[in-house]
C-alpha cells in the first residue's frame, strides 16, 4: 500500500537544532536539580535565561534564522530573568518561604514551552503544528498552577486546563476534517484551492477551517476563546503571565499565519472562495477588540488589566489576517515585537511592585512618580506605547493595523464602514485604561506607612532598554519600518 500521501512536508534535522538545544538545556537543569542538590536554586533561571538568549542570537541571521522563534526565545529569556528577580515570591508560594525546594522546575518548563514555539515556527503541516502546539500548551498548564500555596494560581491552572482541552479537541477535529477534504496534512494552497472549488468538499473544508481557527483563537486570546485570559493572567506567577502574553501568543499567531498563507494564495486568483472566511475573521476581530478594550476599563488589578489588554491587542493584529496583504509576515512580526517589548517590561514592573508592596492592584503604584521618578517615567513610556501614543513604537504598530483595514476595505467590499468605528473607539478606550496606571503614579499619594518602591538594577536596566527601543522605533520610522509601511 502506498503511504506517500501521508508525507506532508520535508524537514531536515538542522532546522530543529535550536529546539534540541532548548530541550537539552531543560533536561540538564532537571537532572542537575535531582542529582546535584547543592547547586543554588537561583542559578537555574539564570542558566536558562543565558541559554534562551544565546539561542535567540543564533536565530537573528544565517542557517538558523527564524524571526518568530527569535521573539519567543527573547521573551523566554526575559521571563527567566524576571523569575530570578521574582524568586522570593516563588519560594514563598511553593515552599512557604522556608526553603527554595520545588522552585527550579519552572525554569525547565519555560524552556520546554519555548522549544515548542520554536518547533511550531518550522511547521509546514498539521501534524507538526499539533504536536508543537501541545508541547506549549501542556507546559503552560503546569506553569499556570505552579504556586500550589496560592488559590488563585491553582484556579488559573484548572481553568487553563479545561478551556485548553476544549480548544485541543476542536483542533484535532479540524485536522481530521482537513485531511478528509484535502487528502493531505500539508498546508498548501493547491490542496486548499481544490477543496474550495469542489462543491462536495467546500462545506466540509470550511468546517475544518473553522475548527482549526478556533484552536488558534484560544492561543491568541481571540473571542470567543478569550475567557481564560484575565483569570489565568491574574492567578499565574507573573513570569508565566508574561510568557503567556508574548511567547504563547506568538505561537497562536504563527498557527494563524500557517493557515492564512494558503488562503492568501487562493484569494489572489479566486477571491470569492475566500470571502466567507475573511468576513468571519472580521467579525472575530471586531468582537475581540470590543471585549478586550472595553473589558479593561473597569479593572483595578494591573495583571488583569494587561490580560484584557492582550485580548484587545490581538484584535488589532487580527486585522492583518482580514486584509491578507502580501506583507502579512512582516506586519504581524513588527506588531508582536513592539507589543512584546512593552508587555514584558510592564509585567517586569508589576513583579517588582508585587515583591515590595505585596499587591498587583493599581493602588500599589500610587506615589511612584514622586518616590521613584526614573522608574515611573520608564513605565510611562511602556504604557504609552501599548496605548499607541505618537513617537512610540506602539503608534506605528496600530497605525499599520488601520492601514491594513483600509486595504481590506478596498479588497473586500462592505467591511470598513462597520469595523473602522470599532477600531477607533477601542483605540481611544486604550488611552483611558492604560493611563489609569499613570494616574496612580503621578496624581495619587502613597500612604505614610508605605515604603518607596525600589527597583532592582536588573529591572531598571531592562525597563530602560525596553523604553529606549520603543522610543527609537517610534521616532525613526523611515529607518526601522520604512520597508513595511
């Protein structure tokens, strides 16, 4: 029996070298933790961060160049540095603060999840896509509920597990339907076009695509698969929340890109076949924008606010998939880069405040503009970029999303009149809820019994680099973004 139809794509061992390095480092850390108990636990996240950042350096150019893998590895390295700085909270939440036992596995889990994202970026078929995505998801289950002495963390892990199981079921069913309608696991425009052109297969293929998109929507936090994000981000350890907000979201958008590239090729020849899918994505993008941005307005917990923020930002990124421009790859990468830099640094600032004031509420930031003006200014730049203030990278990112919508309005009639007002209102709402943090820092006074918040040197360095990067991208558009815009 000829089984060649099951071979979806051709891979080489070399393209997975970064993945093997990350997994190997994770295994070494676990073995060292088991057999070398005298090694200080605080060394594990530092070694993991060094390994992730070195892997990211190899992905910049050359044989292992991988733009989205670079984002994932860089984000993981920063999350591991954050974990090292956050170790006092980890010890208290895992071992009751009496020892550092049981605190080192989190570094290995972050590396394994990062390896899954890197493998996913190399996927060209649904088999590798599913396996890689499940590596990320399974590791994330454990990380979200890692603080076994914290009820919120346990609740976050359970909610993530239940909703993740639903999305996995949808993804598996979608893969089965895809294979049944195309006869292949390969994500290729030839198979997509053949299925859409066949009246007997078209409906089945659209069902498969809807199920596959539902699985991807869970990872990116798009409606209606967004419901886990606020609770999980609030309850999970802050470094894990940062990882889910950036690296895990990168994995979800890579899945969407793998599904959208064949659709873009088909749309170039027969756009009427792809029109129902595009309009469905437009509805999802609109709902995601409304839920994320309006839901963030009433939040008092900063991590929960950043959770709704990540939903809203996902809505702006989904506009690129509605437009299906030839620059889809660079558009999504640039937006994720700007969003990732600001979000990682924002979570780092939240972790610093949590360690010193024992709270992640907006009230914990009050008075920082007077007691620590340098840190307050850096945080201001971060949230200004997330809001899309001019002269920051976030402004260019959101501007590119609006331009993509105008392109989509020319390509797919009837879309701009209803989606553009939603984007404008949601962008304006972002200014309100992001600036709530600034109001707490500059307009509210801290209580006399509260100690001033002092950031660690590592935190100050990372926030400074992040703020400078966002300002550089925002003020030098011709140099840094002229090719894409």
